[in-house]
């Protein structure tokens, strides 16, 4: 592993922690598969998958980054001749890759139980990937603010709840639900035509915001 690669660092640490890795995969399956296989409205199942994406992405990336900062790793990495944007992008994509793998099984079961048209599979896949990247990018933005793990947990929980509410996952939110990529995943799972269209764009905007603030995350004003 190169010490300047956040992407490799995060993946290798996750793979080494076998117990934690098993738990990360088992928990979404244990929570979502009974819901997907139960006789409940499809909208509730779609909301459950979307909420899982929001929670795992925002909470996992923000708390993980706060802990890395508390350990002094960010300060050490800031001394390397590597762009903060590159380091931050590596962190986002490493965590997004793990989240994609975590929720892929419940999502696949959902699509098997409620098979969409071929185009619907594409809509769901694009929206899913966009929502996962966006959730992790949002988590990194949250991690810029807190100065301790306690504050990090609080800000992460508030952000997750706000993202769920603004995306209309627990109640209709006509004025805000289209502003975040998470509603597009929910709508795509319900086979709403064209629901995925803006998801990659919004995810890219969130990722761009993260890369913009990344110098402050690493304590630099340039890079």
C-alpha cells in the first residue's frame, strides 16, 4: 500500500478487520431482507433500502473521518506531496465501494422480488451508485465541522435525519425531495419514469463540494 493512497488504506483496513467486515455485510441483510420478503407495501421496502444507503454512507464516512483526524493521520497525510482533493476523493470512493457491496445483495433481492423492465434495472443501478457516492460525500462534508467523535456522532445523526426528511422518504416533501440524489433512488425503485436522470448530476455536485473544502479538511489553504 502506498501511504499516500487513502483509497487503498481504507480498503485494506476494512479487509483486515474480518469481524467488522462480516458485521457490515450481515447487518444490512438482516435488516432489509425480512422487510423485502414481507407482505408490506413496495414503497416501504424502497424507502428502507434508500434509508440504509443514506445512513451507511453519511454515518460511516463522517465518523470514520473524524476518528482518523483524532488519531493524527490527517495531519501526517497533509505533509505528503499529494493533493488534498486526491486524498479526499480516494476516501470517498473507497467507502462508497464498500457501501455498494453492502447494500447490493438486498437491492438485488428487491429487484428479483419486484422485477422491473430492463430500463428500470439501469435506472435503479445508476440511482443506487449516485446515492451511495452522494451519501459518502455528504458524510465527508459533515466531518469538516466537528472537533470530536461525540460531536461527529451528533452531526452525523442530524444530517442523516435531515437528508431522509428532505428527500421525502418518511413524508411527502415536494419542495425539497428533488434536491438530493436519495429521492431519485427511491423513485427509481418504484419504477418512476425518468426518476434517475438528475441523480448523477446531484451526486457530482456534492462530490465537487467535498473536493472544494478538502484543503480545509487537511489543514491546508491550497493544493
